[in-house]
C-alpha cells in the first residue's frame, strides 16, 4: 500500500496555477513503492486526467538506458572502453577539431587522438548539440544530422553526416553534452546487427518487464500518451505540436519510413517502467532476481570519471552542468551531498540520475535503497525560461524530492 505524499499540495497548486500540465511521481523505498502520485491532466484541452500508466517521451532519460546496454556489451568483451569507435564507424577515423567553438567550420586542426567508447559514455568526445550554439556549428549539425530526435536520416547516413562535422574540442579534454549517446546507440546496433530498439528490448526492456518502453507507440496505446505543453509569450500553458518548434520530436509515431532512432533521447516510457530501470542502481545491478550488470560494471558506471577541472568547466545551456555531482559512464553521480543540485540528483554520495528536457527526472540512492521517478511533459524552452515561464516542473521535482527525503527520515 502506498502512503500519501506531502508533495501533493505543492504539485496540485502548480497545476492550478498553470505552471504544470500534469505529472506522475513514484518513490521506491524499503523494497516497495511507497508513494504513487498523479496530478493534473494528460490532455488539458479535453480535461483527460493524468493516469499512472500515462506514456511520456522521456527525452534524455533514454541516455542511461543506452549506456547500460553498452556496458553489457563491454562486459561481454565486444569492445574495450578505450577502443577507437572508428573500429565500428570508419566514418569517424580522421576527426578534425575547431580552433574556436564559434569559428569557421574549416578552421580546424587534427584530433590529437581517436575518439573512444569511453569518450562517448562520458560526453568527452567533442560532440555537442547544434542547438546549443549560435555560430555556424548550429546549422551544420542540422544539415548533416537532421532533427535532433526523429531524424529523417538513415542510421548509416547519420553516422556519415556526423563524420563530416568538426569536433568542438579535442577528444577526452572536456565534458560537452550532445549526440555522443546517439552515436553510441547506433554503434550497438552495428555490433548486434539489429535495430537499436530490438537491442534494448532483448537486453534490458524485456528482462526487466518494461513492456511500455519503446521508440514508437502502437496505435492501441496512443490514447495513453501525455500531451506536450510549453508556454506562450504571456506564460500561459499551450499545446505543442512539436518541440523544438517545427520538429515532431515527441509525437507518438515517428515520420513514416524513419529508421533512425535516438539512443540519446527517443524512448517513450511510463513512471512504473522507468522505476524498474532505476532500481538497477539500488539492487546492485539486478531487479527482482534479473541481473543485467555485475558488481564491477555497476561500480564502473557509477564512479565519477571526470577530473575536477572538467566538472568545474562543464556548461549546459550556459549554466554549470554539475553542482555537487560528477559524471560516470552515462549517469551523474553525487559527490557532495550537501551541495548537490536536486534538479540533476541529490542524495547520499553515490546517488545517480539524469534528467530530460521534457520534464522527466529520476534518481537512485544505493545508500538508503530509494529510487524516485517523476515524469511530465513540460517542454524546456530557453526563451520562455529566461522570462521565468515554464519552471513549474522544476518546482515539482524539488517538492517531490523534499517530501520523500522527509519521509525517509
């Protein structure tokens, strides 16, 4: 039996104030689901209430899933972390590096060493997201790779396009959040000679019983999909047909004929499904007797891999990426519990997590055995956020985390 959450009044108020369309939040503690909270609307216009089994496009919460799959193949000896990725993607054999991040695309120097799998797992390959830049790199990424999540490129064409782009930095030098996990997913597909969706289904989703997690929603499940919302110029919630604008990045069905899937941001899931995944990190790499990661691989994944200088220098959208955290192989890791920013993850040292741009958030604390998941569809919009609009989902995360920390004592 679940217990009432003290976060409910705060989340309900955010919905009533129009700062949040709706959300589902679950807390696992002491070996069971202790809190199950739904608030708001799955569809604001039709007043369809949020439901626990609502389906959300989880954006970058996809990255840890792809990273676990990669580490499973690594453990099997399919690749070493310091192997060059060019062994599986010859398109990336001779990378060039920009002299200046916003400089001309042809003003480059040779990479000092090859890009490795470790670089991809730690976002130190020199890749980025084009949308993070105002210079020529922005348009070059869009031209070479297509849309960020549901690209019309084939996987092979996407990798070839990436190979034409200069790196933002020397491989291994600094943390730059971007398409590294997308590339990683496509390389797993090449290794397994199967679409990435099939790889994830066979290795992670089916074994863990994550039956509602996939890259495309069947017609029979589309009525469970939570609508995507953003904010207009006056700060009012508005339905979004695309995010970013003009890009169908969250729609239940990808464009017909699309074979590319984003291992960095493309999955749909439910709070219950993702909670099962999060429990890997409090169960020593296993959930209900199903083991995906051995203790050594889990330790490798959840140990900070960045230097102090790389942590201090990491920026995402102009802000410090890590406050009280480092980064392992696919997840943020709490290093300073007293300083950790809850919007990434906050808990005992060793707590892991990684949020998503559509309002999804999770963390797992192996010290107290707790796992928390909050899913929402409030699209991150930088222009609106600068005006103070669209921040309700972050207030929801903070309220939910605080209530569960208090409940845990």
